[in-house]
C-alpha cells in the first residue's frame, strides 16, 4: 500500500474531516500507532480493580501492627513515577492538656506519568491547528479516611516539557456523614487549548493512613484518550 493510500485510510477510518494531513508523514506508522480512542496511560489499574465492579470491603488487620509504620501501598506501580509525602500529625481539635495514646498518621501517595503525544502517533500540524479533544478520566475510592483523600492535576505541556499551555486541577472534599465506599469519577475534556501542545502530564495523589495497620485509598481506570474532534459539546 502506498503512503497516499495509508493517508487516505487514516483520514477515512478516523473521520479527520478538515484536519491537516501533510504529505511528509509516514502514514503507515501513524495508522499502526492508532493514536485515537485508546488509553495512552500505562498500567492504569495497578490495584487490579475496575470501576464497573463494586469495591470490596477493606481488609482489617487481624491484630495491631506494632512494627514500623508504612505509608504507601505495595502493588506494582510500573509505568508510574511515585512519591510518598508523610504528613505531620493532626492535633487540631485536641484540648490542651489532654493525653492521647495514639493518633493516625496520614500520607499522600502521588503517581504521575508524562505522555509524549508525538510518540503515540499524533503529529504537530494536527495538535497545533486542529487541536483534537484530550479526554481525562480517573476513578478513586471513597475510602472515608479523611475529608481530603484525592487530588488531580493534569497539564498540557509544550515541547520543552515545562511550558504549561492548559491545566486542570481538582481537590474534592469528601462527605463523611454517610458510608458508601463507592467509586467516584473525575473527568475533564481539553479542547481549543492552543498551539504547541506536545505532552500530557498526569498527576494524582491519594491519601493513606497508618494506625495500628495500613489503610489505603485506591484508584482505577485512569485514562488519557485523544479523540478526533475539535469542539467540546
């Protein structure tokens, strides 16, 4: 199949009406990369769970853990760059002079990935002029550990990997007055974001707790998907 035929195949199958499709690209490689409609994040569900399956009840320790505290899960987070921030003890609300035997200690467990859009099969003219929609989605566990258990920050970056062209952040507050432990969705669509985007930086943080045992907040089905449309509905 000639390069022109591969180009026509990309345009027809992906519905790229009006999108710039220059002749200089290796359209066979672009077609085989399949940049549209697939998740560009690696290892999106390291806990082995799915948003379509109800959360299991948390595992409670058979007996108190009096060993060294731990502050991050032990699953395989390959594909992610991870970091743990142990937070100071929260002594607010404790009356002066009160004797407290033990307090919970919290930590933020952060996971991030950098998606190279050109390496995934997209091309500069498309990103700069057509600006296809970039869909972000994440699901986190309503773990009941704290009022703030989840944060998300997604940045569209330029070729230097540092210039921020567009950004979405959220830090929801949990309603702990009811017990549900449901999956909670976070989503956003980037569109009309301007020229120069080459990377997507995806970063989320989940809060864990140690108190005579380790209690974690889990996530699943993290996604970055590019769709061949350039207008948000």
